């Protein structure tokens, strides 16, 4: 059991340590102007950056190479007005390190371009400008499959990165058949999920799959807990078998917590109260509690995503309000060996100052406040122990093998003599599809 202590004389307990020290990254990685090959917002006035397939806001950011599929990227600038924002694409390897390729190797047309679609907010307390980009475009189109980083910056200051977001372009070269079931290990069956699958390479033979192939499994689009560099258990003719018992297992976790912020005229789901304060809306969520020992209950959630929507708006992109949202998690005493974070698409799955909670002794709760755009949100609480790199969601939320989760299998292949990893196969599974 983690140690706790009492601090009755304090009103709020500052969080211990810094994220940089906890994760072991080099100090310069945590400078705001350092480009991170991940979803990240580098300045405080940029909010609600989203990237998904065109026409489907709850989709994951990948499209097939050589098709007419598009991705839609959008964000809000709370400083308002108009700014000349530009973007570029950076090709990455299977591990999200910048690849050896030059822009001329993987881009057709321009190597950077302007974001030209922008709309000022309308009839909102918080003024902002909404920017959006649909790509690939006729002027700038990726030529190769693989991992890409979308980088946004101001035209007048190209060295200052403002937004970075991941997306993938895949080739449909391989057939991937898989299923999700309770873990094979009897000791883990009640709380973990196993992802078994086969890759049929008959339409795209590979010389040395053990050396040249890299397989990644994501749970709910997350990269922080992805299983990477998974090797086949055996090769049977053209079939690569990934029916492992231990290497392809995830905590099932729990259904996501949620709150409904689509209206400010009445208190939606999990909303305790709404008030206007200093020309801002402040929303208090109902108090949350730990649930590791609660019985599992099926709940069709958004698997950690967010859906931007205002019920009173004709166009939620520019008429949805920004709201200060207060989170509170009941806890008898503060944890001394780590910190608790709000985790999900609303925090870009990041453990940082913005998502970290502080302990309030008087109310015996962990608290934080986030500025969020109106919509429907999923979230969980995660505990990051000092000195560890991966957060533990199950500590607060519990874990069950029955939980509904999305899984994405990505198959990367580097041909002999090649300088980049092709994404030659991708499939998405759901843990309830075989039940």
C-alpha cells in the first residue's frame, strides 16, 4: 500500500516533484520551444486542438495512402484576431523518432503552407478565433506511408512551435485478423485483456519478418501505454502468428468517467453546478471517488475522447463557450510518493502541470481546474509514482476484463536498404466484437 500522511495545517498540498524528473527525460525536453514528437500544445492561448478523419469527429487520425480520404485539424486561439499560421509535416519512424528522410522524399508540392480557414467566435464570453485545415491538399501531399507529425507555427516566428499532433498514413498491403479476450494467464483473467491476431503476408511477402517487421498495439488511441515492437510467436507459411500469452496483454481498466457540458442553461450529466464569475462560466463537477473494488458495469463511453458541441449553437465551432471546469476526487490524505492527474483526450493524454491535481486538506480532495470548450467529455484519474515513466490508471479506476476498449494494430515494415518504416497494415478491433 502506498504511504500517506496527514497535513492538517495546510490548505493545499503542492504536488511533489516535476514531470521531467519523474520520467527521466533530459531537462531540455521540457522547455516549451522544444519540439516533441507527440500531441502537445506549447502555448497557453491555443486550446482544443483536434485531429481526426474528415466527417467523423470521434475517429482516430489515420487515412489510407492513395485514397481520397482526408483528415481535419482544428484549434482555437484565445487571443483572437487573425494570425498567419503555417504548418508542415515531419515523417517519423515506427518509434516516433524523426526519420532520415528529407521533405522532398516524402512530400509532393510545398514543404510548408498556410492555414487559410479561420472564423471568429460569435456571441461568446470568451473571444477566440477558430482555425481549421483539411489535408492532404493539392498543394501539399504526403507521398509515403508511415508516422507523421503535424507541426504548426506562426509565419513570422517559424522557430517557435505552437502545436504538434500525430497522424498515420497506411497502406492496405496485409490482412490482419484478430480478436480480444480475457488474458490466458489464469491469475490475470479477471482484469486483463489479450489481443491475439494473425498477419497474412501472402499478398505482400516479407523476407525477414522477425528483423524487418515492427508491430504496435494501441488501446483507445493512446501512445503512452502502447505495446511496441511485438515479434511473431511463429511463422506458418504466409501466416505470422501473434497468439502470445503475456506480451500482448493490456489492463482492461474501467469505463471512462464522463460529464455533459453541451448546455449551460441546465446542469447536465455529472454537473454539480454552473455559475458565472468575473465574466466567465465556472462549472463544478460532482465529487468523484475511487472505484478499484467496485463491480464492473457496462457503459458505452467514448473511450477517452471528447465531442465538441453546444446545444444552443448553430455552429459549435465558433459559438460554443469556454468554461472553467472544477474536478474533485475524494481522498482521505495526500499521496506522498507520486501525483494524480486527469487523463484523456481533454488533456491530450499528457501528464504535465495542466493535468496534475493538488490536494486540498480542508475538503479532503484532489482538485484541479481546466479551461474546456463546451461538449461531452470522457476522462479518468491516473496515478504517477515518483521515478516511474508510466501512469497507473487502475490504482484509482480499477481494471476489469469485461471493459469495452478499442484496439488498433499497426504493422510497420522496413525493406532492406530503405531509410524509413512503411505502415503496410492497420486494423481496428473492439473488445466487445466477439462477445
